C-alpha cells in the first residue's frame, strides 16, 4: 500500500504561485454511486478546487485549462463514509478491569492511532459519542491543524448519565472514589451539564437513557433517566443548536426519549411498534450497531469483558437485529453507526453486510452512511454526497458495492478535502 500525505497537484490548501487561483483536480473513474439520486452513474468526472467539489459531470465534459488529472481506472467512486457512533479513544482489547492498567493519557494516544485507521478505512467523518477528558475535542483540533491524520470529528465529549447508570463508573466499591464529571440527577443538573460540555467543545449531546451491555451492575433495558430529565436535556441542547443522541436499549427508555424529541436513538435494541410510530412522528433516526455482537461474543471473554456483560449481549444481540429489520420495514429513518471501540477501529465497514443481511438493499446501507448521516448531522452542505459545494471527501473501491456490499471492507483510495490520504497501487 502506498500512502500520500501531499495534496495531489497542489490541491486544497496549496494555491498557485502568486496566490491567484486555487489549483484544480479532476477525478475520474469507471463508476460512481450517486447517493442523492439513488443510482450508479458511468464514467463520472468530478472537478475539485480548494478542497471542495465544483462540479460533477461525465468524462469528456469541458475542463479548466490548468486542471490536473487523477484517473481511478475501473474503480467505483463513492462519497466519504460517515460512522455516526464511534469511540475513538477506546480499544476493545482492554475491556472490563483491564483498561485500568493504563494511565489516563494513554487513551488519547490510542485515539490518534484509531483516527488514522478510521480514515484509511474510508470513513472521512465520524460522530464521537463519548470520551473522557474532552479527548475527542483534542483529536478534532489536532486533525484540523494538521498534526495528525484522521476523519472530521463531531465530538460529544462526555456522555451524560445518572448516578449508578451506564455512564457512571460502577466497577468499584465505595472506598474508591471515581470521577462524576458527567453525572446528574435532576432536570436542572442535566441542564447545567449540557451547558458545561457545550462550553468545552461538545457539538452533540450524548445521553445514557438506559442500562448497557458493557456496564457493570445494571439491567440492559432499565430506564435510568426520567422523562422530565430527558425533556430538560433536549430543550437545553436544542436551544444551543445541538442535537441529542440517546443510548437506549430498553423499550420504555427509547419511547420516553422519542416523546421528549431526541434526534437519534443509539442501539434501539428492544424497540417496539410504538417506538417506530414515535420515531416517525418526531422525525428521529435509529442508529443500530448490528455488527459488533459477533465480535463481542467471539473475542470479549479474552479481552476482559465482564461475564454479566457477555450474558447481556447474548440476551439482546439477536433481538436488536430482528428489530433493525422491523424498524426498516416500518419506514423508520436509519443511520450507519457501529460503536467502533467496542470492536476494532478500521473494521467499521463490516457492518454494511449485516445491514443488507437484515433487510436493507446495498444502496440503502450506503445511503445510511452518507446521505442520511449528513442529514442527521445537519451537514448536507458539507459531507455525505459527491455534489457541488461539498467537501471533496471521496473513496474508491475495486468492484461494484451495489452488487457486493463487502467491497466496502477494502477501500483502495481515500481522499479527504481533496487530499489523497490512501492510494493502493495495483
């Protein structure tokens, strides 16, 4: 594999001598997946200037006189992919008590490595839905200022939760004091937390509404945040222009969160018909991580996952996949979110095959990670499609992902903002 850290032909930040016009790159390929139109086009020609897409046409259309060319041959071109649920500063190799073998700053270094793996896997934008110490904000800043390589990050900072809940640290006895930075127990306390994390860089609010699989001592479906509390969170977040993502496995927690007007439901494992109805009424999205069950059950025990967590995963894994199929069939808006960090970063695209197996067409699965994700992020001017005005975030694969979705698991070319960050030479 050959990687390139330079902008091809001086694209993006580099301008022509004298600071006149920005350099222009033309990218061509055999095919392109047009996620906005929901179809594949032949012999696309994408013109990029200063890191943004200027036009999308066909090979042979007129070109600027000074344009440089990048021909991807018989490959298929797609928009850069978006994973709506990652934890860049987590590594599944160190679960349960094993993660306490390391000092706190270790996890930021882990995040640097995971950011690069994620980008080279074709995911040019991610929503990081929970990290300690505002690490995701630091990663975002380091990427944007060119110190490290990684995707565009929408940070949530701390995931907010209640005492003893999924987002609290329940693995130690009372004699060991653990931080409670993200813990609240009333509507007013949650309002204050929303303001605090926003102050320090959160562009999204993440809430632990119910119990979880990997947390110790709670029921995976039990509601942990009251209806009044989630209403206060949503009201405060929306007032600040932030969207709200809710970790919710259990039915009542899902439904109360939807009644409160949250924007996305993460996991949605035990959603029911009422959940589907409420999601459609309120315009909410489901973001269901239906691949990682395989990894957790296969590798979790040796990685230190608590036995009770493995039991919880066995209880809900199949139900979540069945409810994914049911939600899709019911017309709920769906996103691509993997919970990377629970399984190894860089393997995000393995979920596409599960989404197709459980009811989506390949185009729908791809749209969940592009067009739909951009809508849920309120970023349709920037990401999620190969379209004029958006960032030149492109990937290319060998083969046709509309015929074999698993081609997305091996991305040959990654371009972010007009810069080639991965180019596999055949």
